[in-house]
């Protein structure tokens, strides 16, 4: 687990997935560790569940003030089956 430093928890679709996308840039700019739950082809349901489970993980080792959450929502019409 990521310890000893503030953390950016990111979740979203393919625009979030890789380190060269917005979470990578933001974490470097703010000097944060990153826990990236992004994945290509995700719907909003899976995006939200991943950010909730990621936050639950992080709060076991970090104070709430040490975690920044960023979400890039997918299209409202994208659903997982």
C-alpha cells in the first residue's frame, strides 16, 4: 500500500487509465502518490464502485486529509453488463 505521503485516488474510463493522462499530470504537479483505478471501457457504475473501494483501502492507512479523490465520469449512456 502507498504510505508516508498524500495520495491522489483516481477513477475513470480510458481518459484516466494511463500515467500520461490527467491523474499522472496532477499527481506530479501536486507531488502526490497515485492510486489509479481507471480502466478503458468502464461505465459510471464500475467507476463509482472502484473509487469507493479504493477510498476504503486508503482510509486504512491514511487520514482523510491526506487523500485527494478525482473522478472522470464516462458518458451517461455507458453501462456495464
